[in-house]
């Protein structure tokens, strides 16, 4: 089934990653790093430069930040002189106990499950590409597209903290302060978004192609 | 359909640019409104605490979380504003079949900024905080909440109805 068609790369073309203009890939048109799309000015490359190294770097940094993001308190509520710190998980447990099941599920999925799955999926994809795996490339591409699309929703908890901090300012009655976890958590989201963007899904297909060449 | 990964490559979309332009103009008006009007108010024991959309960002930076405040400001205010005005800069000449200097470069930014435009996530965060605070005090949503909701609908419709190829196709190869 493979190679019943030619890829643009085999024919000496490359497509702009932003506007999809097909540009010729002849070596005379300059070094690959310096070439830009004539239409939209985006950098042209047949594969994203240092994709695997960059993605690993961002991914490891995100995995490192994931620990304090979950262990440290997200918010500290001071009500009538009593202070109470909440982590992400204790917030979820609070919602379960007060009976707000749907909200608990939304927060758990957006801020615990999605970042964790994203870290695992990207790590698996990177390893499979590095080992030149030919295992179900179509499903691996789908998995990648899914992680890329879903990742931004993890910002939910950061925004909730922002709104709470702005809202609850009742003099001496009650205040809410940001905890140290919020910044770590935001860093996890931004870093995993960067990792997903720097990964090049075309690498998944390269392993199958080389055997045919 | 891509023969390899099964992704959709081309979809028939209307090449009409007037509808996205109209929606983007409405978006610009709504953007000004939800920033100007009061956002949420908290009532408890006779005290009323009125907030605007930027209040949370302001308090974040007052509590020393400057980088977090900057990130939130970027994803809910600056990027959406930049995205909207860049879109208008592209769509206004494009509806008249004209081109402006740097228009395609600007449109590239419109396309690449998209994932950092997080107002719809912010709206979900508003709902979550409402549930969270409902037991603590009475919450009064201000006009800005409705403007924000309308803004999200309008910009989503503008982006969904806009066929990027209708804009890219205006480009003529200088060679």
C-alpha cells in the first residue's frame, strides 16, 4: 500500500507550514535554515529543525515542573483569620464532597489528566520516532493531533485562580492569595504546548518511507 | 483527504469574506465593551466588591506573581486584541480584492497566534469560579460577562467561516 503516491519531498518540493504554498526545494535557493516562504514569510523547512531535541528539552522541563505544580498549594484562602491552602487535587476533592460532580470532573480532566497524558503521549511518540518504529503511524499521527488541540484547555485552573484572586477581596472578611503552584502549573501548560508545537508529525512517517527508497 | 494519515486536506468552504469581516467588526465592538463594563460583583454582608476583567490580573501582580499576571494578560487580553486587529487589517482590503503592504505576513501571525487565544477557556473558568463562590457569597454577573460570551461566539463564527485559502489566493507570485 505504501508509496503508491509520491511525497512532495521526493519530488523536490516543500510546503509552507503556515500557508501551504508549494515551494521548490532546490539547493540553489540557499541554505535551508535561511529560506522563507515568499508568500507569508514563514521559515521553510522540510522537517522542523532539531525537532526531537527541542521537544525532549521542553518535555523534560515540563515534567519537572509538574511535580511542584501538584504538590504545592494553588491558592490560600484567608477567611476570618483562618488560612487554608488548597492544591489542585484538594480543590477537586472539595467539589466532589460538595456534590458538584461535573465541575470536579472538568477540573480533574483539564488540570490533572490532560497534562499527565500529554507528557506521556509526547514521550511515547518521541521514543517511537527515535526507534524508527513502523507501528500504526496513522494512529500515532491522530494521537499527536489530539494532544496538540487539547493542551491549551489546561490553562483553565490558572484562569480560575486569577478570577478568584480578583473577586474575593472583602476587607478583613476573606481574601484569596495565589500559591506557588500556580506559576509552576502555568509553566507546565506553556512548556507542553511548546513541546507539542516543536514536534514534527512528519517524522512518524519517515521510518516507513526509508525502507522503500 | 490525506492518503497517509486520513486528515482532511481541503474542505469546500464559502469564499465569501464579507461575513467574517462583519463578525470581526462586531468582535472589535464587543472587545471594547467587555473591557469597559463591570464584570462580576460579589455581595456579602452588605459589602459589595465590584470587579472588572483586569482586576484579577491587577491583584495577581500586586501579590507578587508578576509573570503569572503577564501570562494571563497575554492570553486573555493582548493576544485576542492583536489577533482581532490583524484579522481586520487583512480582511478589509481582501474584501475589496486589494492587498496592503505586509498583509500576508500579518495573516501568517493571525494563523500562528490562534492557539494562544484563550478567552473561551477563560469563559469556562468564569463558570467554575461562579460555582466555587456561590456558597461563599452572592455573585452578580455584570454586562461584561454577556459581552464576553457574545465575543467568543462571534470570533469563533468569524474564524470558522473564514476560508484561509480565499485570502492566500490573493497573493500573486512576483516572479
